[in-house]
C-alpha cells in the first residue's frame, strides 16, 4: 500500500502528518454487552494462564535475576504519581481523594512491554506442552529444572510460528538468551 492509498483509506493521517491535533474514535467500538458475546476467553483460561506463569516463576527467577524481587513473575511496577493527582485536581477544581498510581508497562523486566510479555507467555506455554508431552516435565515439578542442558538440547529442534508475524521463534532461544545474561 502506498502513501496515497493510506491517506485515502485513513484521511486523519493527513492531519497527523501536518502535526495537527487529531481525535480518533474507534468506528468499531462496541459496548461491553455486545463485545462480550464475541470474547472466547473464559475465566478458566485466565486461571490456567496464571497457574502456568506461577509454575514457570522459579525458572524465570533463576535465569533472569532481575526478576528476583518479584520471585520470577513478570509484572509491571506501580509508581505513585502525586503531581498528576494535584494537576487533575487543579484542572477540575475538585478535590480528589485516594492515591494515583501509574502502571509502568515500559519497565517490565525481561520483556519491556505488555505485548512482548504475551509473546514470552506463548513461548512458555508451547514449551510446557512439548516438555510434558515428551515426558520431560510434570506440572507438579519445579520448573527451574528447565535451565539445563537436557532441556536446551530438547528445545533446540523445536520452534513455532508467531500468529502476528511470519517469524519462527526457536523455543530454546529464551533459554539461550537467559544463559547469556547470567
């Protein structure tokens, strides 16, 4: 798609290019009642993902020491933003109770972004499935054992294709990367 086609399809781009202020409202925006009908994610899916990340936490903490403070859980830090609260209070002319916090997804350990954390999760999920299917891992074991030559060799011949890009990701890449950061 060339520039002219983009500008024709997305007319607001023209104002953006000219550095004008732009308000974009999603034309496909739905209210929650409409949107939830098309959501395939269930609470069981969420609980399963949470349990998986807990199982992998010992491995992540072992190979990525920067996650020691969170015991291997990749979470965004929260920072109190008093000046933001004061500015909003002054702007609205109303006293605002409570505290204001900023969720700093930019400071996620290892990944640096929510999208990257999702990619790491996909790799971990696939790695877990392969290791369990091949009798190398059980869900009740300590996953720090994945940081071993046995697992590096096993994962060296496995990869998956990302849904979002035509890129293959070797599963052992996460393990190799973690070994090089020690």
